């Protein structure tokens, strides 16, 4: 797919879709008042504390690990003294370090960097890598922090500073605890953060009492690299401000993604023209980050750069798979959404910015298809099929993600396509480009 051909196709689809009227939706909050909740206990790194747990059996030590690769991890929280009562401390220490970290719970966004618990009690060293194991470890839920950990293990995010996104209180019925938490429920088109009201009973049963979309940004800008972190969410941000801050977050992440793409293309012997195009794309994304950050500031929203997980070397097939998913599917659709916004946004500042950004994103999408064509020739037939299957799976996921409704003001000011139009755009690309 050449850049001129792709550009003509995307502009044609946008022109046709804009003939459809905007369909707006609204709703009301069903979540309890955050003021009636307390913040969870957290450490200096912004991770939930493990202090305050009353485990079913006494432990000398317990740590929360975040996997950074198949063989490495970072300890993000701990309590007690490792191997304190072991008869052979050296052996115990060695066994603790060697515990497997897969399978795991609470996966990172679009990156295999899940979490696990590891503990010692005398000479016994144990890994807790799923909800059932953690529930056995905790037994009866006796403290707020145990309820917080249960929710975290189930995949929910808890803020250490915002009660609406990290609140905990005793359950009104006296059975356990209630929590206010958040989770990224869609990472592209739209980028959706959903708030949840949960209950964790004394028996450890987690129930969703209510939920509502807190922000649905529509942002799908650029490539998402391995280790992408969820953007910081503020309860004081308007929907438009949250959208623009999320866009800046994704644009900044794309800088990393394109720099890595260039490095891997060079490693795998790609033509110089592809390396130059990847370098140019990284420079584009730096400019996009500045533009969207300034727009976010107009709506009193701040873009906060996140420290994310380290990256590991990847094979040609792994690189080609990410390119198929992030470039040929999501980046291509993001470029299409950007072109739509440039023509539909009621905020003239957003419209002008998106006209510039979308023009670059079309070129980035074309690069993805060029990389895909080059990589395809280097891969075995079996690997080619696996990459193709990953691309089709990404299309299916995108098709399900775009059906989420969003805030009416955001939709109008930012010019985002309503869910019915977005779904039609996905189907058009599926028929013309992704088949």
C-alpha cells in the first residue's frame, strides 16, 4: 500500500462518513460519593502497601513483583524480612529469587508485564500467581488492605491520591468492604477509562455493584510501544481535557515506538529508506506531543510523562506482529479518525492541530504497510500466517472497542466519530484494506 493510495482511500472514507449525522448520548452517575471512602495505604512509589494484611497462615515476608521480561522482575512492594526464620537463609534466598513469575495477574496495558506475589515462611518459599492462590493466602478478608489487594489481583487499578479512583470503606451490609476503582477497558478508539463500585466480601468474593465510563477519549494516536502505561487521570479534568491529555500521552509513547522500530529494522537488515522513514516518524511524534499538550492545557489538563516498563530484544516475527497490529490496523484507523476530526471538530484549535497530525499519521500508516511488505518476504510461511492471524485478531478487537459511547461535549468539540460511524469506518477498512 503506497502512501498516495492510502491517503486517497482514507480521505474518501472520511468524506462519505461525514454525510451521517452525529448521534450523541448522555448518562448520569450511579457511583457513591467518594467522600464516604478512605484512600488505600500506598508506598512512596505509588504502589499499594502489603502492610496491614492478616494472612491465613503467618509469613515472614511477602513481596509484590512486576515482571519486566520472561526471566526478570521488579519488586514494587514488600513487607517483613525475607527468609527471616529459614534454617538455611542462603538456600531460601536463592529459591525466592528463582520463583516463576508466570502465569500472573493484573497485566499491564498491551504488554506482558503481569504481577505476582512471593512469600517466605520458615523454609517454605511460595509464589502466588493467580486470584485463587491469593485468596487462599488471604483467607477471610479482615482488613481494608486485603480488599484492596483482592481488587488489584482482579485487574483493577487503585489511585493512592484520588478517592474516586481508589477509595475503600466497610461494606454497608457489614460483609467485607466496598471500593471505588478504575480500569482501562479499551486502549484505542476509544481510549476508555471505566470507574467501578466493587464489593469484596469477607469470603473474598468480588462483585461489581455499579460502573460508568469516566473518560472515553477516542484517542488512537500513533503506535503503542511495549510497556505502555495508562495515562494519569484526574477527577478535575473535563472530558475534552482528558482526551487531549491522553492523546499527548499516546503521542509521546509513539516516539519510543518509532525509535525502537528503527533500531529493530536496522538489526534485521531492512532497507535504509525504512530506517529514514522511522526516524522521521519519531520526530513527527515529538511535534505531535507538543501540539496535543498545548491543547490539553487550554482545557486545564496536564500531560504527565510516565516511566514505563523496559523493553527486550525481539525477533523479526515479534516486530512484524507488533507492526501488523499497531501500524497496519490501529495506526491506520487512528489516521482515519484524525482526518475525520480535522473536518468535524467544533473547536477550531483542535481541528487545525488534527489536520496537521493526521497528515503525518497517514504517512506513518503507509510506513507500517511498507514494513509489513518487507518483513513478510523475510518470514517463513508459518510465521507469515501467525502475523496475519494477529492482524485479523486486532481488527476484531477494534470492531468491538469502537462501539463504546462517549461524552457528547467531547464528541462535538473534538470531532470524534460517534460509535455507529466509527464502526462503519472499521467495516469499510476491513473490506478495502484489511481483507
